[in-house]
């Protein structure tokens, strides 16, 4: 019984670890998209101010 219990707990811990990694990954993706948009906006602003 104890053996099965410890295996179950290990599996649950592993699943939570995977979930955390996936969450971090999707957050990183969002952050990267956001910073890419900001780089694009900044480049456009810079270009605009150089024209003037």
C-alpha cells in the first residue's frame, strides 16, 4: 500500500512539474511576442522621428 502511494505521489509531482514547465513556456512565448511588437513599434517611431 505504501509503495503504491509513494509511486502515485511521484507521478502527481511529475505532472505538476510538467504543468509548471508548460505554463512557463507559454508565458515566455507571450512575453516574446509582446517584446517583438514593442521592438517593431520602437523602430517605427524611430524611423518617423528621423523623417521629421
